[in-house]
């Protein structure tokens, strides 16, 4: 039997088994004794921002229509013999998929028939079925989805913010593309993207929960050995050079809604990080944002007391090797006042520095939040895989959080919250 690598994470009481198969697929298995549920993901390092690429050795870059990664995800569930969801239903699994800016993930969760559900997952993702007819039909379905999101205030405020912050990076483009861009997608382009990005060497399989790792790994090895794949040359992705300054300081849209929505964002100019450095920047920025804007902050209580925000107010930080941004906001009775109060608080703390007591409380809170999230197989599977493609290990999180200092936090504030890198996106009620 092939030898799996085994890594013990004593601090969280977990063991991770891994193996890279002959075809290049990397498999990670994390058994959880006592767990009934199994959560499995099959992920390709391919998302909405990967619209310009070539295989190593090819002379020219290929530019494909926006929204094609998401379109592919939709089409993968259709096979010559019918719908994949009916196979999952037969084996008692709940299945789904999602496309992000940089990955596409197919997943299932179940409490029985783990072997059969794993076979279904591996087989349908590795057996594309595109025809001129089913591609045309999908354009109508996804077109409806795009139009539906145009009336969604959360979606409009979020992509309004990304378009305001980014001048040319494709993170500014809706993951589903536009009705116009998807109209240019055809069967041949789908197969070209599939053959490039769905090669096992560009993918990761991850399962967590109640199973025997030797049995599951053997099943995956056997499944993959029956399929033939050519060797994948390296994939070169091309992203436009992005300026440090935001595209525009404000973006405004109007929809039929009762209360306005407002997001304030800061574009990161410290990009290009990978591995533990990326993880450290993500954790540090998260603790800073929580200290400034989280539910325990003085600003949050003031905004709630003045009824400028509601309980949905939150912060977020996203970083990858090619882009990064933070945002704060939500529904607001007075978006202009919200922006003024956020900026006044920032100005105050940039002068005085963060309170050590508050920073330490939020750093410890982040450790506690991470530890409790390890009870969720869904969280582990999604997060572990996302970090793998960034060269980082999810389970380094506690060590990283413990190493953060107040000095790091104050320096990070100065490097991140720069006036020329702030944009505001408002969705206001139609008059």
C-alpha cells in the first residue's frame, strides 16, 4: 500500500493524512473519531479572476469571457445520463458547489455511504459533458441569476465597492460575469478552460469527519488510477498591473429598499504575500478590524445607540497573492454620518494607537473563535483548501495569532488605512 504522509496537530488534537497521487492530485484526509458527518470538497485552483492564461510553452495568452469559471461550475452537474443531484440523493448526501474569485469547489456532506458519495464527486467533476444545446440553455439560466443579483442591495454594495477600489484587477468583475460576457461562451471555450484548470495537478481533494483514512485513500487511489490524464505543464495566469490608488472614492446606486446600505473599504497595497506571511497579515488585520469596529468596540456601541447601524454591521478582510482589501459596513439610516464617524475614529486611533487591553482581548477572542470553528467540518474543509492554494496551512492559525503584538497592529493600521486607498459604496433608496 502507498505511504500516506501523516501530520499531527497536537494543539488541536487532530491528525492530517496527505498524499499526492501519480496524476498530480493532492488528497488530504482528516478523520474525526466520534463524528458521524463527513464533509468532502474537490477544488480546482480556478476562479473568476483567471480570465487570461496560457500553459507553459505556449506562445500566446488566451483571454476568455468573464464569468466562465462560474458557468463551468453550473455545467458540471449535468451529465449525459442526467442530473448528478439524483445520484447524491440516492446515497443520502447533500451536495453543492461555489465559485469564488480564485477557486471552484464541489462538495457533499453525508452521514452514510461515504464511499459511494466520494465516487460520485470524483467521477462527475472529471467527466464534463458540454453540448451546443446545453450551453445555450445555461446562458438563459445564468442570465436570470445575474439580473436577480442586480436587485440585491448586499451584492450591489459589495461589487460597487470592488469596482470603486480596483481600476483594472479582475476582482472588480462580478463572479458570474455579465449577460453580455456569458453570451460569448461556447462549448469549445468551456472544454479549453476545463482541460487547463481541471487537471488533477491543479486540484485538491479534502475530506473531514467520520471515516477510516486508509480505506478512503485506497478508494481515491483506485478511482484515479482508472482515468488517464496527460502531464500538465505549468499554468501561467496574467493579471493587469493595479495602481495603489483607488479607482474612485465613492460609488452610488439606487434600488427600491427601505434603508440604505453602506460599505467602506480600504484597498491593500501590500500584496504578493504567500504562506505564513499571508496568514499572519490576514490574522493581524482581522484583530485590528475587530478592535476598531467589532461588537465590543466603543464605535460599534455609539453607532447602535444613535441608530445609525443595525445588528448586521460587520467587518471583513480578504487577501490573496494578487489582491487584498478590508471593508466595514452594513445597513445604515445615515450613510454619510456613518462614514464620518468611522473616519473620525480611525484618525483618533492612528494618533493614539490601539488600546493594549482591547487589542489583547480581541486577539484572544480570535483564538477562541478559531478553536470553536474546528467543530464545523464545513469550515475546516473550505478554509483548509482555500489556504492550500495560497501556500498556507489553516492549522498554523493559533501559532500565528499568539505571535501578534500591539506594535505589529499599530504599524499595520498606518500601512493599511491610507486616505487614497479608501472607497465608499452606497446603495440608497429610490426617491
